[in-house]
C-alpha cells in the first residue's frame, strides 16, 4: 500500500487543528470562571485604576469600550465603599445613563475633559429605570460609586479628579 505525501500532510494538518481546537476550547471556558465568589454574576474588568477626588480615593473598574460602558455595573449585587466604575469616552458630551438591570443604588459623578467634577447625580436607585440621567454640562468621564459616597466624602462640583 502506497501512501501519498498529500494524504500524510492532510492527516498531520487534521491532528494539528484538533489539538489547537482542544486547547482553545479549554482555555476559553476556563477563563470565563471568575476567581472571586463575590462577583459571580458580574464580569470584572481586567483593568482597574486608583481614582482620587480630592483626598478620597476608590479602586475603579475601567469601562472604555462600548460593550463595557453598556454593561456598566448592571448585575452587580453590591459595591464596597472604596469601589466604583470609571467610564471613559472618546470625547466630551452630555452622555445619558440609566439604571437598566441595576440592583444597587449609586451616585453618578460627571467629570469634564480637564478632570474636574462638573455635576453630581446623587442616590440614583434601580427603581428609577427607565428614567435617563444626563449632566448639566458636557462630560468626558463618569464615575459610578455607592449611593451616598459623594456626601460621605464631601465631594463638590469643581473638585479635581486624578487617576
């Protein structure tokens, strides 16, 4: 029985694709499992930043893609005092936010291009959906923190923000 080069090459390619496919399948399903039980229903962003407003700081998940901005904090069951989410937009605008699929109340801090608090929307509850919230002036960044955080930390319009 004579085996052609093409048959051997075809068989080798099939084995190689099967091995690669197996590892890709295994990697994709293992990487979807959260490491922290606290976030079972919330996919944590891979990048976080320390964000400070005056002398008060939080650790913020960064939402800088369309998908991350649309998902936001929805599905999150709790938000610690020192946690939040920083939404990064490509340009300043009067971006609209709502509480779709939210389970927690939040404060929304609107931040101008020059990284100053330009507006604050306090104590926004999930029950407010489908109401839409917009800042009084254009903002390029938005931070969502636990409800009441802005008052507890004496955050005011004009405060400097850094990350």
